[in-house]
C-alpha cells in the first residue's frame, strides 16, 4: 500500500531531516567557535575582521534573503505576478551600488578606527549625541518588525511540515531558542560559518523546487501558458490589478537601494572583510545573484493559481509550502522547507547579534567606559536573549502580510541613508540637521502607515519617496544655513 504524507512513515522522515539539519548546523557553529583565539568584542561581534570573499559573500546573501525571500516573494508572486520579480531584482541589484558607496567607506574607517557598530562610527565622525541617539533608536525600532518576520516564517513552516503537530508559536519559539544557543556559543564566527552552508543550501534547493513543481505541472512553458489563460495580468508590467504604477515602481526600487545597507546586520558586515578587494568582489557577486534567484519563488507563486486559485490575504504567504506539498514527494518538500528555515535562521541570528552589539557598545558602554572586554561580550549575549524574546512577542500575533511588515521596517531604515551618505561624503554637515531630517522622515513613514496622513499627499508614490525627499531637503538646507565648521568627512 502506498504511504503518503502525513501518515506515520512520512512524518518520521520529516523529523529525521529536521533533526539532522539542526545537528549539522550546531556542529558548524561549534567549528566557528573553535576557530576563535579569544573572546573579545572584535572576535565575538566581528569575527576578528577576517572574512574571506566566499564567506563574506554567502553571509551577505544568507543574512539578507530571509522569510521575506521564501514566503514573501512567493506570496507577492501569487498576488501581483512577474512584475514583482522585475522590481525586486532591479532594485536589489542596484542596492549593490549603495553597498559600495557605504561599505567602501565603512570598511576603511573600520580598519583605521576599529569601529564595531554603525552608531559609534556616526557618533565619532559627528561628535553629536543628539544624532547618535536618533540614529540608534531608529535602527533598533525599525529592525524589530523585520526581526519578527523570521520566527513568523519559521512558525508557519514548522506547523506545515509537521501537519500541525508542532503548532505555529511553539515552532517559532523552538527555532528561536536554537539560534540563541549557537549565537551564544560563537558570535559572528559561528554565524558566518553557518551562513555559508545555509546560503548554499538555500540557493540550490530553491532552484530545484522550481524544476520539480513545474515538471509536475507539465513543464514551465505549459504551466505558464495555463496561468496566462486564467490571469494574463500576472504577466503584465504593472501586475495584477495594475499594482505597479510608475510611481510605486520608482518608490520601491529606491526603497531597496536605500534600505538594504542600513540593515544593522548588513552594515556590520562592511567591517568584517579581510581586505577591501574581497569586499568589492562580494558586492559585485551580490549584484548578480538576484537576477536569477529572485525569479524562483515568484514563479512558484504565479503557478500557484493552477493548484490554489482562491487564496486571500495572509493565506497567499503560504503558497510555497502548499505547492511543494501538492507537487513533490515528502522528502523533497521537507528538504526545501528546511532550506527556508535555513534562510530564516541566517537572518535572525545576524539580527540578534547586530542589535545586541549596538545595545552593548552604544547604550551600556558610554555609561561604563571602564567595562572590561569580556564584560562587553557577556552583556552582548544577554541582549541576544532579550531581543529574541521581543521578536517572539511580536510574532505571537502577526498583524499583517509578510510583505507589508517588511515594507514598513525597510522604509524606516531607508531614512538613515541620506544622513549616512552625507556624513561620509560631504564636509560641514550639521549633525542637528541630520537628526531633524531623520525624525521628520520617520514621522512621514509612520504617518502614512497608520493613516494619520491622507494617502493623497503621497501623489501615488509609496511613503518612502516623499519621506526620503523631505528628509534630504531638510538635511541639505539645514547644513547650508547652519554649517558646522569642522570636517566630518572621513577623508
């Protein structure tokens, strides 16, 4: 008799694959710990600034491609169509340019002045406590929603994998606990070591998933033709429901360019390359990968209309596991979903480490300047646990689709980009004007999100474009009218 999921033998296979993956990941993190000579802030938080090209590249993509990539992309492919891929791949590839503009300067400064966090770098260059605390609060607050996406995605997937035997929030909690353990053990060295394996696994399994599902539907060409008959707008430039107006397209492309280098977990990676040439190579590779990898979950989302034609709202965020369960054997479905878990973990571990580093170095250390190096590491580990708890608290009752949660977090972080760019490249920038520009920009983002500001004021753009425009104007005019007579440019 044929045994199919979720009967006992298939369920047993699911648990075997999951447990094997978790054990291998933990062993990999121990290797990262073993490679460290001593536990200092630079070793624990930045892996001794010693990452080579391959490790740096994979830790960049593994950190950035998260629950948003696996579930959010497939969900938006289902809701919007192939236009979503075009916008995301274009915007993310061009984010490599902002990586270079920000990362090149950050690496040079990190080497000479030994900065560990972006906040301490901004403070040292401007000598402004007001700007420091504004920058720090924004970076923390707007990372929390994105932080919560990882346990949200993990909870959904573990619940789906185990057919409800591991409920959503229990699954989210178990994965978060496991991440706490290996981040506790090895810090950035463990995180970077596991990111390489998780990044390779994520890329290979996502590509394989497209081939398996499309073959089950008669081939990619035939399956797309069938979807086109049902919903031709999924193949249009504007997407389903003319979602991508020119204003929205421009806004979202600008969003990715400005927000990606402002993620604290990515910004800190600008400090950890062994050499500048290696960082530049990793940046170039980062620009290439999205052009093919981002297409995979969007294809699955579009083809999902053939098997699940009536998903609404947050249901669409689960189209990837639904399609795999419907069109692949249980072992392959479990492997791909384990790859998705790897993506969630590789982002969450980096977020926890980055937030704990910033809190330790930029909040606690100024009040206790004689704090020993080991004590800094100890507090960093404590904050890993605290921030993991905050992420779980937000994930307990998800309040929106994965894309909407991510867009809110990304928009808030993007407002830091003009100030960072100005501090790096302009002379006589007024730090108070920078802080005021950030505050005004964030007010616009939050105002549109909670409907405090009427949508008509955005002129069809998403909130990030008017917010970036106004914050940049405030920064430039404030610095022009009230210039600070000292050079804060790193050159």
